[in-house]
């Protein structure tokens, strides 16, 4: 069975993984007959957001891995223990945690850098020519990881000009896409979709995410399929 690593960034749209996107990713992986392997960095969140009050919870501290375990129903790995050989593909759901905890794009913009363990696993997977999926704002994490390198992936975050310009400034190509569409960079084996960068309904997000999962799985090397 093909194993798809799913990198979570916490639990909750404003300070972690967007829960709908994470669950829809899992649903699509399962329906495709593959296995999801949840993982997250064992690190403190950049901030904690009170989703009910609609504001930052000043003084509160939470751990990304511990919070992400809520989505994974406890079946999750510390990212530091995962190697590229453990998975056949990698997908990063969105949510502001991707831009706050997986990297610091929310604060640093085009000068962003990624969490060391996130950068390591993405680079390892990319080096082995295994496919990567990036949902919603998580293409910014991909851009941060490859910023300054010879890798210039083609990505989409939808059609937000300001965000797209920052990705381009980080060395990426950007293509505008509608909510249900994906961008497939076959050279770098990276697939991206806007999801809640544009979605106003969960069905819109699902259509794009499901298409992304299917495109990612189609890029898994045949020898990896045979070896599982």
C-alpha cells in the first residue's frame, strides 16, 4: 500500500492545520486505497488563537505535535523520527499553522525560512523524486524551503496577487488557479491547490483536495507501489 505522509502544523485554522483540509486529505487518501502517515514537528506553536473569541490567547502555550495529534486521533509521529524512505509521497495541508509553525511566512514574508525538520523531510522526499502536495497557504512553506536554491517550483495559492508576488520573490513560479483546480509541476513533482485560500464551501475545498491527492498518487514511482 502506498504511504502518504501528511505534515500537520497544529489543530485549528488560525494557529495550526485547517481541520477541514486535513480531514479531507485523509478521506481522499483513504478512498484512493493509500495509507496516511500523520507527522508534525515537536515544537511550540508561534501563538495560540482562541477560535471562539476570535483573538490571540495571550500568554497561552501549546505544542504543535500534541495539538496535531487531535486530528490524527493520536496516531502521529514526531517529524524528527520520519525519513523519506518511510513514505512514498508527502502532503502539507494548509491553515495558518503552515505559515506560522512549519515556516515563518506569516511574519517574514518573502524572507521566510522553514522549521528545520520540515525543511529536511521535504528536501529528502524531493531528492528521492517522490511527489509532494501543498494545499492552501502551504505552498509558502515549499517556497521557503527552496528559497535561494536552484529548485524553482511552479505553485498556486489561487489568485491573491500579494501572496503570489511573495512566492515569486522567493524564487518560485506562480499560476493562478480556481478553487477546484490544481497546478501540477511535473519537473519537481509538486502539486498544489488553493482550497480555503478561495473556497467558500467545504465541497469546493474537497474537489480541489481530492484532485490534488489523485495527482500526487499518480506521480508516485511505480517501483514504490510495487515495494509496499
